């Protein structure tokens, strides 16, 4: 999995690409830790290039959510592909994560 | 039977003494709403003595975008039964904007009673273009009509109407109208109206004074601030409250603090007093002012003024300002009061929404409640906020066996989201739950965990007698998507159950399990055509070269879609591996296969096929010739031909 980071209006946008499974853990955790260390608290994850999420991938995401929340931060996801959205629906994580259709929508809501 | 005969028959049926017959007739009539006669009948049916039938008619009419609906409904705006009248108003609010001309015409023609409701309906559209229709009635003889117009103009908040409002304030002797117009001018005017409104600050009439302060606060111009200071000391308490609120508003607009010269405790005291006013609007203004100006802690004190009925308004108004700080106020409210279950549910969910983690005391207070709504909200809070400790685990073990399905469902969610492995047995037990939502939540939780123990238990289920359970198990294993499940999925490719074979190959495809290709190959000869197609796409995506001759053999399959998918995906194996086969298809008579191949050709792989494409450009099948010509255009652009 590749993770690129951009910053827009104080929101850290993580462009993810590839498969979100156990192998993605180190990379994604390190990226989030680095941002938190620098004081970043608002995260928006771009899922447009993520074509697969396994159970461990979901666990990674939830642990990141808890980590960010502990720092009084917020995290949201956007642009979920149909299969990935299905996985979120099956596990009902749609109720745990804020999920948006687009980057603009996500930024607007996170900035409120 | 002609339509006209059917309608006559239905007209008779509408007179039936049986409400059920009339209901069915109304439903029948809804099939003919393009007929004005039918609309007339339906509008008349609003008078039905059965409330359910009246509602049914209203919902049909509200979706009937015909001018006749508006025309026939207008007389009902003065119907003797207020229920029917309200239905007519509500239908017109829903569809009237499409037929504004009819409403405007009626506004001119009809009596004052109907006029009043039409203005109310036009106001509801909140369209600035309609201000022109409203302004005509600003000098109407009936003060109720003028009042409705002012209200509509204030809601529009457009500057163009301000001169007319000013004229009205100058002209009218009606105090209530003057007050309403002053308020509206605050919403529609600009700083050029400050001097005009200022005169009312020194009026003997405290009501006029109050509305002028309110309006000047809305205008937000700082040159009125000194006048506010001047009148403050001798003003009534309620006027003082409004001055403070307006000074905060003006300060906000000008990025300044005009309350500096007041003692902060005094301001706080005044605003808290404002909370005691009966007028909910003043109360909300005061809360807003407190939030804007004061430390949030002061909000706790405001709670004593907020009744259970007002709490939803309170939080909805303030929530947008600072979710986290509002949360601590809500928490105290929940702890201090005895509240109905729906308010507790609403407030706890709100705390969860703002990710407020400090809710242990709330869980303690409400954990013994028997109210399903409260149990649901506590479960949701524990799950979503991840409040996991001995106490909450104990609650979850109780809730997962609760008699209410929804509580069990949310408990399952909470267990999954927090990876509470010790509840795996309870989750598997829920797979037999009578409620589908509960079963789905349990599967979701188990999929989320997806560990060895869970995988083994799902594999055990594959040996179950129950086919549905087997399907659920294979589905779950697919969702889990870790390498440990690959051997089980591969084995399931030869299951006698079609659904299991299909789900297995789909899961292996998603997992990109290229090592399973040889086993998937057998599915190209499956008895099920859809499975053949999924296997074809999967193997082509895997670029599994040994599959090529098998996919080629599918080009002679009896099912045309199997042939099409085989042709459509062949190119994915790589042009160099399938070039000759592709040429053979393009030269064949199988038009669907030709089309499949053409649709798969990408920019980078036109070249080997240009000669044959040139032959196909005049193909008798227009879909083929069109696609070929599009490709040839692109070839031309790239200088290939």
C-alpha cells in the first residue's frame, strides 16, 4: 500500500492506494504517528485507489481512529470504492467512521 | 372499457359507505392523475370523513404536478374543517412553486381569508423573486395580511425590500406592524438605516425600543454602540438583555469587543436573567450570546433554565458552535436530571457524535435502566467511543442476550468494533437469532475480528447441514480476506452448492490469489453460466496463460454471454499471447464476440489489428461499424494510419 500525504486548510489528506491489509499496518501507522507528532489532528483518508480491505485492514483503521481520538483529533474517509464500501457496511463501520463522497465535502465537515 | 367509463365507475365508488372501498378507489384514481376530471374528484375526496383516506389523497395530490391541483385546492383554503384546510395548505406548499402564476392570480382575486394563506404558502418558497408579489400587499387594509407579508420579507432578508419596510414603519399607526417591520428591517437593511432606527432607541414605548435594538444588532454597524451605552443604565432589564445581545452581535461582525466597559459578571448575570424570559427566541439569543462571548462553563448554569421540551432546540442551536464544549454541558444535563428515554437517547447519541469520551458517569447512571432506547444508546456509546472496562464489558455481556433485538444488534456491533475476542461464542450464537439485523451484526463483528479462532469456527460451519449457514460462512470468510482462508475457499470451488462456488471464486479474485488459478480453471466448465463468466474474468485478470485455450473454447459456448465475456476479456492475457485468437474472432461471424473484442481494445493495442479493422469499418452491424470507426479515428490521431 502506498500512502501520500497532502495538507489542505489544516486537514491532512492521506491518499491511499493498493490493498489495505496486514502489510499496510506499519506504513499507515507511521504516517499517522508522524503527523500527530507534528501537531496535526484532522485526518481525511482518500480511498479512491484502495481496491481491497481485509479484516486486519479494518482493525488497523479502527486502531488509528482510536489513536487520533485520544489526541482529540478527527478522522474521516472519502471516495470508497463499491467493494470497500460493502466491507464497511457488512462490519457496520459506516456508523463508526465519518464517510464522505468527495474531498471537498470531507474538508468542509471536518473544519466545522 | 374506455378510460372515461372507468372514471365514471370510480366516481360512483367514491360514494361508497365503506372507507376501504373508497381507499381502493382513491388508489385506482391515482393512475389517472393526468386527467383534470380525476384531479377534481381527488380534491373533492379530501373531504372524505376517514382521516386515512384524506392523507392518502393528500399524498397523491402532492405528487401530481398539474395546474388543476392548485386551481381546485385554492377554495379549500377557507374550508370549514381546519384539518382539510391544513392538508390543502401543505399540498400547495409542496407543489405550488411550480405554478406560482396561479397562486399570484388567486392572490389578486380572492378574499382576504384566502389571501392570507396564499401569502403564507408563497412565504414558504423563500424565493427572493417572489418579493415583488408580496410587496403589493404591504399596504393592505387587513393588518393580518400585512403582518404575513412582513414575515415573508424578513425571511427573504433581501436589501431591495428595505425602503418599503421603512415607508411602512413611518406610515402605520399599528404598533404590532411597526414592531414587525422594524425587526424585518434589521434582517433586510444595511447601515444606511441606522439613523432611521436610532430614533426608536429614545422612544417612550419599550416595545419599539426593544425591536429597534434587536434590529440594530442584526444590522451590525458599530456607530450605534455609543447610543446603546447611553441608554443602558436607565433601561428596563429586558432592554438591557437585548442591548447586551446586540452588542455581542455587532462586536462579532466588527471583530471587536463592545462589552469591555461592562463588568463581565454583570453581563453574565444579565444574560442568565434573559434565560428566564418566556420568549423562547430571547432565550435562544441569550444562549447564543453566552456561547459567543463567555467561557463555555457558564453554559452549565443555563441548564437550570432549559426544560426537557427545549433541550433539543438548545443543542441544535449551539451544536454547530463547538461540539466538544457543548458536550460537557449535555453531560451535566444528563447527570442532573431525570429525563424521558427518548431525550436520554437523543443526548447520549449526540455525545457519541461529538466523540465525547468522558461518559463513564452517564453509563453508571443509566446502566440499570430497562428502557430499550436507553440500553441502545449506552451500547452504541460504549461501542463507538471504545469505552471498554470491566463494567462496560459486563453490560455488553448482558445486552448481547437482551430480549430486544435492536439492543442485541448494537451490542454485537460494539463487541466487533472493539475486538472483544471473549465474546466470540456469544456472537456465533447470534447466527441463529430470529432477527436478520442481529444475525448480520454478529457476522459483521466476526468478520471485523477475523482471527484464527473466528476463521476456524466459520470453517466448522461449512460442514453444517444448513445450506444458508454454509453460504453465510463462506461469505464471511471471503470478507475476512486473509491468506489463512485461501485453502478453504479453494476447496469450496468444488462445492455442490452453486452460491458457495460463486462466492468462493469472487473472494479469491478480490484477494488476488493468483496461486488459486489452477483450481479456478475448473470453473470455466461449471454448469452455471454466471460462474463460468466470473472465472473467465478472474483468470484473465490474473494473466494465467494456461487458461487461454480454455477461454478460447468458451467462444463456442451455447450461452452468448459466456462467449461475449470470453471475447471481451481475452486481451487481458496480453496482446502478445492472444493476438492470433483475437484476429480469428474479428474475422468470425459471431457479432457479439466481435463487439466484445473491440470494446477491450485499448490505445496501446490497436496496431496489430488495423488491417482487419479497416475491413470491419463498413460492417452491417451498426454497433460494430461505429465502434470500429471510433477506434480508427484514434488510430488516425496517433498517426498509425
